[in-house]
C-alpha cells in the first residue's frame, strides 16, 4: 500500500465517523422531532431554521421520499421501532389521501389531506412507490406492496406522457423529453427491485440506461442535456442547451450502482467520464461550488437561478465521486470528493441549529434559512450520508482484504 493510499484510508476512516455522527445524531433527530403530523398523519416538510413548522401543506413527492428514507434506514441500517412507526404514519396518509380517482398521485394536499394540486407529473408516483415498497418490506404490509407494484406497472406506460393533460407545451411544435424522468425511473426500478424480491426490473433498468446514453448524452461535450427534442439538429435553443450538473451527477452514480448490481461493466467507464466532465463544466472557478444550471455552449441561460448553489447538487456529486473511487481506485475521484466535500460542509451545514441549509448564492452566502420546504425534505441529505457510510465501509473492507491477501502471500 503506497503512502498516498494509506493517507486516503485514514481520511476515509475519519469521514465515516463524521458522516455517521451527522446522520444519527443530527439529521435523523431533526426530522423525527419536528416533521411528524400525529394529528392528521404524514409529515410536515416546511421547517424553518430551528425546525418549527412554517407551512402545513403536504407535497406528495416529499411524503413518499420521507417514507422511503425512514423505511430504508429501518431495513438497511437499524431496526429502530420509532422509524417504523413514523413510516406507518406516512404510509397510511399516502394510502388514504394520496391518489386521485384515476390512480395517479396528487402533487400537493392540505394538512388534512384535501387535494390542492393535480397529479401533473410522475414525481409523486415514483417516490410514493419507492416509499411504499420499502415500507412493505419493513412492516410486512401487503397493501403497501400491492400499491408499489401497481405504480411499477402503471409508470411504464405513463412515462411517455408524464404530464398528461397538464402539459403546457403546444403539441407537435417541439416535442421534448426531460432527463429527470428516466433518472427517476432508473432509481425507482433499482429500489423496488431491492425492496420487493422477485420483481423483474433488470430489463427496464438496462433499457432506461441505454436510452439515457443514446438520447441525452452529447457525444461532443460528454454532458447530459437536461431535455432533448426528437430532432437532435433542433437543439440550439434555451431548453436544448440547458445542462443541470446535479442531474448529470445523480444520473452518473445511479448508472454506476446499476452497473454493479447488474454486472454491466461496460457502463462504468462512460459514467465515470461523464462524472468528471460534468464537474469540470459545472464547477465555479471563482467562488467554488457547483452551479445549478449551465448552458452547454456557455451562452446565457434562461434560468435566473442558474448560478445558485444547492445542497442536493453537492450531495449527489459526493455520492458519485466516492462510488467512482471505490470502483476504480483512481485518486482523481477522491481528490474531487475532498474538494466538493469541503465546500458542501462549509456552506450548507448549520451546527448551531442542526440539519443543512439548502440554498446559497454564487458567493456561498445562504439565501434561505429554511431546512425544509416544497422542494427540500428528508431525502437527499440523509440518503447521501447513509450511502457514503456504506461506501466508506466497503473501501475499508476491500483494503483489509488486500492486506490479508498480501500477508498470506508473504
């Protein structure tokens, strides 16, 4: 083992302790204390800096995400009865109020479960499905299992028209497909495959990854388009040139995870290459951090929030980087991990009050002191901490095995 590798191993031991403490002593307690709605069921996600509820509306995709995270932690980390009970609180709310008459899941409800916003996209369906699948495994709940399987079957057809009648685009002029749908589809299939043994999802996973590579990857720049039209020659417009580094980074690690699970090693090299090119394109050379949006050709983007720094973009980058390092052993990924890690903890962590801020301006100054809202809930941050702890341990185990083999050979 070289000096460089030895140093990395020592750092990984430190990060493993730091991340585990943040997850178990900070993030989980913050949400367990402040988020449950014991009166109406489900979870409050609009939490201010110290955890007080500032809005009681409930967003179904965040209800599903929180249920998923609680059940996932119960299934894979520790069988804490409180996590399971809080999972039941979310699962019952979703089953009672979440679905519209046609079976699709609303976007937003009141605190008591009255519909506020129609099911205008697939986010709610996918994340409620992930949550119900993990909860079914945790609680042995057949109703949740059946609902998760129903979502699994319905979305294969619905994803061709995810917004249904709520699509604002004029039909036929510039038909487009967004990257976020196949990313969520891929993540959903991997999760339901894990949570519900016997569900055949490998074919959908393979098909989705090949679709992402063939449709969304710009071969010249090595970056994912945020949206694509049917005609690749008609991409020189705002939407066609838009790149969301966070989605590219999230997609990269999900593809790497799928490559490991399905033993499709041909996906590893392109996913790692996309990871590095996305970081180089998305990193702010002046102030640090990863931009929210970029234009593929460095033209002015139409998104006014393009230069903001968001928590989830950085957590997805860190998962992708440490996973790429585990798979390849190449230090370029660990060097990038340390760079992004230093920025993320310095910018978003809030030790005096707990949890992380979500939104900073280009200079890294916090824009909103909220800890949860309409778009930020109990998902990206705990998932990142949980996944990285597991990857850290895998790296340490691999190193231990290598040392034992070297000793035996000696």
